[in-house]
């Protein structure tokens, strides 16, 4: 916490905060956003808006997003002005309680400004979309399946901390413990841009709870993050390119959780991409969810093809960041380290409980630096 003993240092800190906020406001272009809000409010007030439900949802969603961004910036500006007044009062009256309150607020502002600054770095074509996340167990047998389930909990907890709704589409349970894979949607603006830096292979080193000799085990799980498709994406899939299979949903250990063939497995024949959904109660709901996942996967295929063409034109032979991106060591020492950004922490229990904000922030900054290099 900042010690309020040097008024010059305090003023320097607040001046730095004002400069950061001014640069954020410039990037966001608040006058443009306010004009867009006026236009969207006019569209939202049209009597025939809900004749086209997809358009109506897009308009109201975009309006809510922009209003929220403007309120967030304006709130930070007010808080900056208020804390400056509080500091002046604390100094004038030599009030220890006011000093402590100001110190707490300055640290809170520092964190809020850092988060907002990172948000301005999410300017990619799909960054503001909702996210579709798939976790798969990889090398490591039953430990890898258990590790995949631990990662699923980590990301669900992260989303809960941020108030982001999560909808699980499919979970494939392993025989002994853990999961083979799980797919879930994160229904929040900028979820894709935020979570996309988590894509890659996550490595766990620990004493295996499944080894009766207590030996150390290394296991791997993969994380895939895709943007959720929208109507403007034009991902049309002819029916003759799809094979739809239905089967009975099942839970852990093969226990039946549904007495009808409601689960859906969808295969895109030209690419061989297969997705499944079994968490909804009806076959129609599962089919709709599977189609959303399939469209997102095909959108990602198209995006990667376009990126490969751009890389070829630029002579970029480096390709992606590489698959293994983070290492979680629980034995013989405690450490989580990102292999791209070099950011690390010894608080492994907090990380496994979803406290990965610092890793994500470092990843977003690293990605922007890599793109501009």
C-alpha cells in the first residue's frame, strides 16, 4: 500500500494516473462512443426492433457494452478527482484515517486503471466476442485427465470471480478419474480477447495421487479458445457436409443421466471436425449447441488460413507462439510460470482457484508487443 508521507510523490502518482486515463480515453475515442450510443438508443427505441430478433439482440448487446465502457471510464475519472480532494484534506488536517483511506483508494485505482489499459489492447477482429473454451487431457494418463478437470474448475472459478456466465456444452468423463474433455461458453463481452492468451498446453508436475508409490508425475492438458460466431460471420454449412449421430448422455463412470438418445455428435465431413453436446435435456437443444460449436471451429479454421496467408506475405516463418505455454509445479517446490511472458508466482493454490488475472494481463501485453515487433 502507498505510504502517504511525501505529497510530491502522491501528486506524481495521481498525475501518472491522469495520463494513463487520458491515453485510454483517446484510444477508446469517447466522443465516437457517445455518438454511437445515441444511434443505438434510437435503433433500440424503434417499434419494429424485435421483428428481427437476431438484429435486436445485437443492437441491445452493443448498446449495453458501450454504455458500460463509458460508465467505467467516467467513474474512474470521478474517483481520481475525489481522491485528489481526499489527499488535500488529509494533509491540511493531518488526519491519519483520511490518509489511510486515500492510500487504499490509490491502490484500488492503480489496479482498475491497469485493467482498463489492458482492455484497450484487445482490438483484434474477434476480441470483443464471447468465448468458446475446450479443455482436453493429453499425455499423462489418469493424471492428465485429473489435470484437465482441475483446469476446468480453474477457468470456471475465474469466470465466477468476474461475474461472467458460463454454459457447459459437453463433458466427456474419463474412466478412472477426471475428464477426457469439456467444452463451455463464456457469455461475456471481450471474453475471447481476454481468454485467448490461455490457449496452448498447460503442464503439471506433482506427486501423483494415483501412484501408490508416491512418485512425481508430469501431465499435460490442452486449452483451446475460439470466438463465438455471429450472424455477420456467414459460416454456412450445407446439410450434406454434416453427419449427425445421436446417443444416450452419460455421466461419470458411465452412469446414465438420460433415458433417451438426446446427446448429439456432429461431424463436418470435408474437414473431419467432430463436436458433441450432451448437457442439454433435449436433442434439439443439444443439436443447436453443437452447431454453434461447429461454426466457431470452422470460423477458427478460416481465421488461421487467412493468418497463414498474411504470414506468408510478410515472410513470417515463426508461426504461432508454440503450444506449451505454462508450467504448474507443485513438487518439489511451488511455482506457476508462464513460459512466454516469464511471469511467475509461488501462490499455486490461488492460481488453481482461478486467480489468474496477472497471468492474463501479462499475456495480453506480451501478445501486443509480439504483434508490433
